[in-house]
C-alpha cells in the first residue's frame, strides 16, 4: 500500500513539473472532431478583451485548442509510414453541396418492359466461329463490317422480286431505316423522360421549324378529319409531305389494306384486262372525213387537174375532226383561273 | 443525363466530360474564385493574397478588374464561378462608401446561396509577422469563440461559411504531428469578428497528450459585417441534403445461430403474376364457370361495400 502511494505521489510531483493539459470551462464546448472544429459558448471577460485583447484571445484560443487536441489524441490510431495517424470520425457539420443530389435515371420504354417481364441482358460473344469463312469472326465492332462484306460478295435476288432490284442497296436502305427508327424511339424516350408535352408531328413552333417540318405538320393536321384528309381542298401550289416517318404520324396511315373488298378486287382485275387487251377505238367522224377525202381524190384524179388542190397538211386537219367544245363551264374563254381572294 | 441529350457525344472523352458536368454523388473539393472589383488595393489586396496562400491549391485567381456589384447583380459572379468550376468566391473591392470591402460567397446550382459583405477594420498580413511559418496545404483547426455564434441565424450561417472557406477538404485521418495550424473567430458585442491565426507548438506534458502553446503567424483581421444575403430556410435545407447512398445503413436480417453460423433472411417482393413471361398453357385457362364465379363474387363484394358506405353516411 505504501509503495502504491509512493509511486502515485512521485507521479504527481512529476506532473507538477509540467503545465496542465486540462481545461476548466463554465459551459461545455461543442466539438466536431471530423472537421477539427470547436465552438465555445462561454461569455468573454470583457475587461480583458478590452485591455489586453491579443493576449486574452491567444489564451482563450489556446484553451479551446487544448480541448480539441485532447479529443483528437483520444481517437484510435494506426501507424502509416513511420508516422502515427489518427482516424477521424464523420464530421457533424453539414456543409451545403454545389449541385443537387443526382436522381435515378428514368427508365426507357424497353427497360420498363424488360423489368416487368424479367428479361435480362445477354452479353454477346465478341467472336463467333463462322463456317462459311472458316475462321473466328467478331460479332460487333472492329473488323465486323469487313467480315460481313467478305461473306456478302453475292446476294441472291429472291423468286418473287423484280430481277433488276439492287439487293445491296436494299440492304443499305433497310439498315438506314432501322437507324432512323431508332433515332425516333430515342427522341421519344427523351421526351418521356423530360416530361415535355410534345405534339405528335413534332412541330416546334413557327420560329424553330424548317419548311419540311412545317409541311409535315400541315399534312398531319389535314389528316385530322373523319375521312383522314381525303376530301380536303388543296391550294393551287400545295405539296404533300414526303419522306420517312410521315405516314406514321398520320393517324390510321399504318393500317393494312383491309379496305379492299371483293367488289373492288374484281374492278381492279377488269381494269388490268382492259389496259392489257386494248383495242383501237373507232373515231367515226375521222373515218368519214378520211373516206370523203379519198373519194374526192379519186374524182379529181379523173376530173380537172387544173383545179386548185385543197390545202392539205396541218391546216385541213385542224378544222376537220374537231367538235365545238364548251370551255369546260368557264365564263370567259380566255381568262385564267382567278388567283387571290375572290372579291364579292 | 448525358443520355438524355439530343446530340449524343460521339467520343468517349466527350462522354466523360459531359458526365463530369452532371451532379455527382460524391463532390470534389470546393475551389474558390478570387475576383477583383473596380478598385482593389491595400488591405483588401493583402487579404486576398493571404487567403490564396491558405487555400492553395483549391483556388482560381482572376487577374483583371471587374466592374461588378455583387449585391445588385450577382449574375456575372455566378457566371464566372460556374465557368471556372468553383463553388465559392471572394470579391474584393474598395470605394469611398465601402472601404476595404470583401464579399465572401458560395453557390448552389449555379446561383448564389449565401453572400456576406465584410469590411476590414484592421489587418495584419502574414508577411508582417516575423517568425517561422508552417508549410502549405495544412488542414487548420477552427475555433469559434463567443456565445453569439449560435444565437442569430445570420451568424450561424456565417459560421458555416467560415468553416466552408477555411476547412480545406474532408479527410479521413490526420497525422498527429501534422496538427499545426489553428484559426480562431471571435464575435464581440458590437458584431465585430476577430480572426486570428496561430501555429500550434506541442510541448511535453508528462502524459500521452501534449500541452499546447500557440504562436501567432498568419493573417490577423478585424471584420465588420456590412451587408448579407442568405438563402431561405428551404433552399439551405435542400442544399445540405446528402445522398442516401452515402449513408451507412445497418445490416438488417442477419443473425447468428448457436453454432456460430451467420444466417440471413431474404424478403421477396410481391410478384406480379399477371405479367411474368410464361408460356400460355390451355390447361391453366379459366373455364367460363370460373369466370362467372369471379364476376358474382365481385358483385357481392361491391354491393357489400356500397351498403357499408350508405350505412356509414347515415
């Protein structure tokens, strides 16, 4: 017991040699060791602050720093490259971020469908063994196109197609169509993700739209009648929109040809027959006039050769077989169709 | 989000750059932009230089003078800060009305979040202290003295701004011998902020933890708060939101049995049996009798519910 007391007394004496590391504070200081921060809520000694400002501040800071370092020295340490390192805890002061927290990316239409049905992505093998070429060929990426080209040095034209179709061009066109469709789908996905209200024909407004887009918009708008725009009047110089994707925008434009009924089929067949087996029509008036001409010639050949021959060629032909026509219901025969607004 | 663009990036490098411009989960260390005003000299210039020293290398200094009035029109400051990929700015200027003026600010979503205009009353630069300094890139300890720091919203925000400005970056661990720098901010009764900066000397104490002695180095400034522009509570709250993915969650559904084996419970979600990809088998189809039964059941349930509602309304 005495030994213990002696040792303790000795230790105490040694400590007295050094300055203390404990700090007495009225109110507890708030520590955030993660950011090496200490906040001291105690009031100041105003007189000291006024009279010996710098010394007072230094002493105050020293006390607070001592408290902070005491806390740091309590932390678990490890040895890293000849120095002792303390592991800091998570900081409690929350500092604002620069940007928003990133949200989850909205799923595309296909991704949603795949998630529902449980379809997972299957990774394609980079190389497959091709029998025709007898070597390992990449399925995508570098050297894939080359391998495909060497396989497709000849393309058969199928039985039911026109023998003059360019199969290579068809292949390219098919690929281009797919690319265009993919682009449209990608745009749709973007529009869906951004939740922007977009009209069907993609009309962006009069300032941004190009002439072809405006034309497409007009075509789509025209087709919004019960008869899908078939009986809409056309302006004199109005054109219809052409190109990929326009038919898709017209509602009902993608339907199959189910409207062809039996009667129509027969009518079409009759039409084909009449076109292919055309017989020359008999122009009765012309035949009569030609006959008259022949008779007259025959008479003249017998009769007086001194008589002046009737003018032949274009002159006679003009006046001869022509029936008087009624100017198609127009009032003034020479006047053009009125351009501009009809003034009442 | 780079996937939601109309013009897709054509190169991998371009894609990486676009991805870097989007909001990130873990943000990079915040850099500060140093902007000079129409007239900038004297203490202001000295302070900006010293602040540059303290914050190196997370700084971007603009050399030209700019005719900007941050409190009238912060848009040009926002633009400059955004273009230089900075999160904070310090704008120094001097004029007859506001001599030795410093505007400390930070941004959120390319808009000014908080801005504090401080006037320098007294300034002593680093070079005026004739003693040995500490090295560069040292993370400082921050001390806030005074009860007023947590009393008003403005001062709380200012404290947060000072921490943001001076704490450099978040670290996981610190070398015990590397705790060399401490900065103290004291707010007096007449709303003056006294900033002091000291070097920490570790002395023997007979115990493991050393005794601290301080020696003043680095800038000493007395600020007076002139104007402030602080964000609303909602915006500030939103800005401080941290992503959930970074929160360390406790592991649930894990237990150990008597033999020391770890067991886990897996909870399956609800299966939408209607939309699972299966082959349609004729045998599993509902017969017309079953369908009729279902319909009858539904009718009865509806009637009961309607009767309940009627009874409840009476």
